C-alpha cells in the first residue's frame, strides 16, 4: 500500500505536467495572435486556403479575393469576365 504522501506527490506531478502542457498551448496561441495572425483566405478556384499576404489577389465588387497562384487568379478573372 502506498503511503499517502507518495500518492500526493504523484497527483501533484500530474497536475504540474497538465498545467505546463496547457500553459505552453496558451503561449503558442497567444504568440500566434500577437503576430496579428495572418488571415487565411479561401482560394475560390481550387479551394486551398492561402495567407492573406499573398500577392495573388484581385479586387472585385469591393471584395478582395486571394489565390494560391497566378493561374487560379487568371481563371477567376476569366470566369468573371463572361
Ligand atoms: Zn488555387
């Protein structure tokens, strides 16, 4: 039979491990938002998510569309020009 103190130490150790895990997770999330999290936009052509900082963009009807590549952007523009 385990002495009560040993059991307490085990429990505390588990709590510390869990706390550290959630703490580092919070830090990770926080640092992400601190960097002003790059917004992800969906490429309307291929469905890929691209960073909002992409240079492949087109503004149409007051809305900015982001694309993974020039090819997708060109396809989109072509489809809108019909
Ligand atoms: Zn694409």
